[in-house]
């Protein structure tokens, strides 16, 4: 029905000929195909970015349901005893100390020159 008009019939036959040669049926079809592929890639990239953001948010959620940006510190260790199973044991009051990163004003302070010890 649509191919009965002269212009559409020639366009359709030309499209089939181009498909047989491995080319797109028309230049407009090629542009539309590239647009669809680009949209699919953008959609996949957005989905991946959203998934990474959810995983990062999940990483910074503490057991009480509170969200924090602090780096989690160890609260237990795996003992080296061969007699026991390697089950994590809490540190209690003897947790290792982790100092904070030096601030921006530390750049003005000179590093100490360590003198060798002579015996």
C-alpha cells in the first residue's frame, strides 16, 4: 500500500539494494540507529553510576542506620592461636590508635632533622 506510489517504491527498492550490499537502508536510518545506540550506552552508564552510588552509600551506613563519611575502623581481630578457630575477637578497650591526617597548616612546620646516635 505505501510502496504503491512511485517515490516510495523506488525508495523501498533502493533500501533493499543497500541492505543487500551491507549498507544502511538510508542515511536517516543510519543516523537514527546511531542515536539509539548512543542512548542505550548513556542509559547503561547512568545505571552503572547509580549502582555504584548505592554501593558507596551502603558502605557508609553504620549498623544503627546512621550514615557517616568516616572510614570504618577495626573493632575486632582474628587471633593467631592454632588451638582456636579463626573467629574474630573484639579489641575492647585496647583498639589500635589511628591518628587523623595532618591538616593544611602543617605545611608551615619544618620536619625535624634526626641526628644519628653515637655510642
